[in-house]
C-alpha cells in the first residue's frame, strides 16, 4: 500500500511503521526481538545512545541478510553529548557501535541547552552525507522556532510522545505547516490503550486488535510510529496494519479521546 512510507522534506522515504527498542536490554533479548522484527518485514529500527543497545541493533541488522540500504536506521544524541564538538564525537561512537558507515536519521534526543550548537553539528553530518536525514525529539514549538531562527536546515522529523490521549494538536499542526513529520513514541500508551472503551468497540467492528486500531490511526494521520515489543506474536501483530482503513468518523472519534495525558516523562 502507498501508506507504507512517508516522504520527508528532503525527499527521503521513511517507513511509516518502525520498531522501537527503548528499554530493550543489550544482548539476547534485543537481538532476538530485532531479528524477528526484520524477518516479519519491519525495515525501520529506532534506537538511541541512552538505550545502550546500539551494538546489538547493529549486530541484528548485519546478520539479518537484508541489504543495509533497505533498512532505515535511527539513533539519537544524548543530553550529556550536547554541543558542536561533543555531538560529532558522539555520532562517530554510535556509528562504530552500530557497525555501519551511515545513519538514516539522527535526532537530538531532548531539548535542553546548546540546542543550536548541537543542531549545527547535525547539519554538518547531513552535508557530509553521513546521515540521510536529521531531526529532533521531544521539541515543542518554541524549541523549533529557535532552530528556524539560527540554522540553515529545518528539522525533517520531530519524535514526540503521541497516542490517543495525548494528540498534541497544536504541535501536530505546527509541524505539518512547516513540513516536519511527526513521529510517535509510546503510541500504545504502555498498554493503557486496552482499557479504553471506544478502542474495544472499534476492535470488534474492524476485527483487529486494539494496538492495530491505534497504529492504523497513527498511519492515517501521517504520523510515523514505532511500537516496541519483545513478544513474537505482538511484533507480528503490530506489523499487520496495512490491510484495512479506519473511516473518517472513527478517526475523529479516536482523536477526540485526547486528554493531554502523558504516560512518559
């Protein structure tokens, strides 16, 4: 289906459904989960320095037998590595741990101090073709405005907490108006979606699981989403969201569940 990828502002395609690895322990658990996700059909893997599993992510990709060019790989610079020189060093460390010669998407993990200096390092990496796309994570409108005012290249992605009870409508519209793709972390609300009556009803109507309903809602909104699981059945189930479509009415009903409720930090 056409909705399997989204085109970023620089023309790079990003798979709309990715595989998250947050809190996935480096070693056997992460290796087996990522390997199975790639076997099922995921071609977008999301990690970060702070997850402490970049080595295993790289190992799983390299042992998968899949051409590196077919996999969209994301990692992120952590707070302790902020600033121009520190970010460049952190990138090289991540590159070595991932055992690859380029990153598809490199993000600033959180907005804190030195946002501009850190972003300029990402711009350099992009210009040197060490990364195919650059973006940010957890940035609000005023953080993005600071980048716009001081830098050459606009972020291509903003990865934020996004789910039925935290739709961030103002940020969603802000990013859309500036051609920044929104990407959802914790799209399944750490399991809290299972207690929402509307989602239970829609699950029965569409004969799909509640997570599949939520992931499909994300995709139809044009939001890249990266569910995480270490269970084979769930990994496979979460990928099976391209054979149905939610009606406009049901899309709006899910969006109306917003409570500005965070399940993250």
